[in-house]
């Protein structure tokens, strides 16, 4: 029996001191780790850093309830770069691991980091299989066409079930799993891993905290069993990969096929997203993590193997901002995935929204810190200081003309028929391209809001500054000042989102703010078009201020402010100075911020200015306030209807549970859009339902289906409600229910 020392692990530990500078981009991996909460993402990441020699001690996650668990961790880490991007080297490669928060409240952040990675590791809890959030993050990775590998974690636990996880992968996620390993327990119940391709058995030695492991040939009954699995693997892969099929034919069978040829075929199949390799282990018990890291290098693509989309920039620099973080010493830092060119210190850049920026410093992420360098090459991740206007989601380029030319080139390329075969793929591509180039980051609408108060009046300004900073980092956080109640109001994606904001203001800005109760963010829209004329006069400090204004409010989804171009009005309005028009426009739009019914934002409503007479010496501030007031008056007299946030749900459940689920959903004012078979046993139900009816739905679903169903949920817009429901919502908003 030959006992091999597990790979050159110790060598990696020694490399700790020196960090090799420019890696060739073929030796780079940018990956995200996705998981349902508690599957072991943090523990797995911690172990990777440890084995790569980037940390000297093993961090442990102590279990609390899931939400607080998340909060404590983030609090302990102070949400520094360390949790947003970590880098380590492994067998001559550099791996950048970008954080992708798994909770639904952070969909925007996940989306942005998925733009920045080339592949993902999906961690499953071996005792739970595919869970609700697994489905959501999987779908997001699919949308970004990301190759994946799966790590089935917690296989040390007696209730873990590898085969159920594999079944889940194909049934609940429509994936084609390829098992690269098989679990086994020794006489003491310790986890052992059998490797299908190399036909070896790996055992870990816990004295070294799992740093060392032994590889030995198989014996006994496992030989035949694992050989069977190797045949099955080659059989399946050669059905997908022509090169491997040719090798099989040339070898007249499976026995003599070289491992590296199997691995190459697998790598190609993963890149084309035809299969998903599955590895297993126990991060907590230090088993199997090294092979997961090998898997990242062996099967997930390097930057040059993807991102052809950015070819349209030629040699010009282009990068995508996927995160902005606040650092105690260095202030605001921007994390950029460099796609083409080099990001250099001192570079002058332009954002997609046309802001000019200068990069004052460039850092590269290290395990739990970062180091200043002069530049970062294509394929890699850079951390920049000095950018002032950039927000998460922006594309950074060298100039506006570089961006325009790139867009033109891309448009041409995408029309080439040979690149995309299926028409629906084409549409999805177009959407992705739009998203990447969009001048406004696509910010999801807030579905919840709550008031936020500083502990004292003296800290009001500091709190506002803190919120401003947080908003740059996370555009999905909305901050509004409610002139009626005098309160600052936060809008966001959910309870956890708000809690994180509160905890960050405490840890990073040392202000202990109070949050009011969480409420659903209704919107309002005008009930019927209406028009009115008002004359408003006032004397301020001896100066007479007066305006006479005619406004119309009408239904319109796109333009929010327009001028009446007909007859006399056109002549009258053209006499207004452009600057005054801007003031009027601003006032009018601010009149839409709070609807008369529940104070919701007024949408799908256009303000048309018909006529305006302004008295001599009237101040801009008066014009603005008067216009807003008129809009409010028209809204109040014409009346508004409420729009409520609606969620899209996809529920995967066995056929015999469908009727129970649908009966329950019908009590929640849900619309069933589709029920279709997913696999032999499972169906997918597509539903849209008002957010107001979904509190606690995931646990309700678990109860009524005895845990056999799983679901994903995401915001999908706002919808009108009937008069009864509207009345109840208003009562609830006013605190009467
Ligand atoms: P995350 O929410 O995905 O980041 O999961 P964590 O890494 O925070 O892990 C959640 C809980 O599961 C913690 O209590 C961990 O100690 C525990 N855990 C993580 N990995 C394993 C594992 O391999 N085996 C066992 N038994 N527990 C684990
Ligand atoms: Mg975690």
C-alpha cells in the first residue's frame, strides 16, 4: 500500500510571505460561492484560506439563528473587503473568491458579483439537499451563464445523504450531475472520500487540522463498485464530448483511458454548462476542501475562456464595479473586475453614467487584507481608491467614445447568426448586454420601508452622511426624507436588509439609530386624469411672491413631466427660461413623492404643464414649493389607487401536494400562472402573489407539504388591488389592523 503525502500543501503555507505578482490570466480563477444560508459557505471559505496558507488559524462559525448568525458574522468582520473579495494561491494559480450574499434581500449585490465571476461553487448541505435559496442562486447563476461545480458539505453528519443530493440536483435544478467522489465512513465514523477518476481513497488526518491527507489505492469491495462508477462517468461524458468519444473508440473500451483526458473532457463539458461535477466533504471536519480547490482549477474557466462580450473594447480598459465598501482607514473603496486592458494608478476613467473619475490608488485583495500596487491586469480584480461618483453596477471605461464604439461593435457582433443558435437564447443575451451597458444600474424597487431615527438631534447630520455612503455601496437601499412627518425613511428589500443597515451604521459610523416597524411599500397612481389652475401668493420678507399655474395629471408610464405644446400654451411656456423650467420640473416631481392615500410614491403618472405665470421677483424656492403643492392638490381631489408589491414564486413540489399548495395559495390572493412537470415526480408551479400575503410563507409551505416542496421568491413589480383589499391595506398602513 503506497501512502502518498497529500499534494504540496505545506509548500503553499510557505508561500504565505511572498505573493506572486502578475499571474498569467490562464492561471486565474474568479469564482463565487453560492449557497442556501447555513449550508457552510463561510466555513468552506475559511478552510480554503487556511489550506492555501493565507490564515494561520481556523475560524469557526458559531451557530445562532440564521438572521443573527449572518449579522454577527458581518459585524465581527466589520464588512470589510475581507468578506467581499479574498484571494489566495493554489497549485500555481490565483483564486479570487468574491462574496455573493445568498439572502433574497441582497439580490442586487448577488447580481453584481455574478457579473464579475467566471464560475461558481454551489455548496449544498448534505443533510438538506437543494433548498429554497439554492434554487434562487442557481437560477441567477444560470442567467449569467456561469459554469458550476457543486460541493456537498456536512457529509460527516450521520443524517447526510449524498444520493438524495444528487437526485435533487437533477430533479429540482434540472442539472446533469457528474459524481466525482463517493462517501465512506471508517469504523469510527470518520468521513473518507473515494475518488472516482483516480480510483483512490483519501483519508484526512485531523491532527494537522486536515492539512495533510493520505491517498491510497482502493481495496476490498470498493474496487469493483468504484470502477463501475468510473465507467459510468466516462460513458456519460463521452456521450457529450466528441474528443473523449474518439479516445474511447481508439482504446476499445474504458479501462486504459488516461485521467487527464477525462478531466479535459469534463472541463469542456462544464464550460458549456452541460454537466455539473459534484464533490463532497465536510468543511467543519476538515475533509475534502483541498479537492474542491483542485476542482475549481481543473473545471472552472479562466478569464480568457469567457467574457468574449468585452472583445468589443479592443485593447481599451474596461471594468465592472461590483461592489463599493467603506474602509475605516481608507474611506470608500471600489471593487472592479477588470475585463480588458490594465487598471493603473492615476488612470482617468469614465462611468457609463458619464462621470469622470481618477483612480488615486490601486490595491489587490489578499486573504484578509489588501496591498497597494501600481496596476491590475485584465482578468483580475482590483480595489480602487479615489472614485467619488461611481456606484455599484457601473461600467468603467477610458472615455465616452471608447464606450460608444464598443457598443456599436457589439451590436454588429450580436447580429452574427452563427454565434447564437436558439432565438430565446438570443433574447436572453440581448437582455444581459443591455444590463451590462445600461446607464442606470437596474435597481430593484423597494418593497418594504421603515423610519430611521438618530439617537439625538446632534447626530442627525452624521446619520445622513452615513446613509449617503451606504447608498453608494448598495443602490437598492432607498433613503427619503418625509416632509410631512419630518422623518427619514428607508426603503429596501426586507427585514434583514434594514437590520444590516442598522448594524453597519453602528459598527462603522458609531451611531446607534432606531428603526421603526417594517411596512410594505405601497405605491400610488392617479385614478382619473385631472387638470386644474391655481393662483398662489405670499409675502416673504416684504417681497410679493406669486405664481399662477395650470397642471394636468394623466396616466403615462414613461415620461413623468411634459409641456403642453398646443396653441397659446406653447408660446407662453417657451417664454420661460430653461433654468426656471428645471425648477418647475423639480417641484412637480417632488409633488409625486408622497401620494395622498398612504404616502406611497406616485407612479405611472405624468405631470403636464399647461400654463405658468410668475410674478416679478418671485424666488425659485417659492416656484418649486408652489408647483409641488399644486400637484398634491390635484392628486388629493382626483384621488389615487394603491399599487402593491407582487412577488413571483416558483414552487417545486411532488404531484400529490399540488392541490394542497394551490388551495393555500388561493387564500393568499395568488395568481397561478403555470403548473408544469419538472421531472417524473415533481412539478413546478409558477405563481405571482402580493407580498402582503406572503409573510412566513416559506415555513407555511414546509408545513403543508411536510418539507417536500421548495421555492424561490423574488419581487416582480407592483399591481393594482381591488377596493376591499385596498381598504384593508390602508387600515394596516395607518396602524388600525
Ligand atoms: P453559511 O451560512 O453557508 O455561511 O454556513 P456556515 O459556514 O456559517 O455554517 C453554518 C453552520 O453549519 C455552522 O454552525 C457550522 O459550524 C456548521 N457546518 C458547516 N460546515 C459543516 C460541516 O461540514 N459539518 C457539520 N457537521 N457542520 C458544518
Ligand atoms: Mg456565512
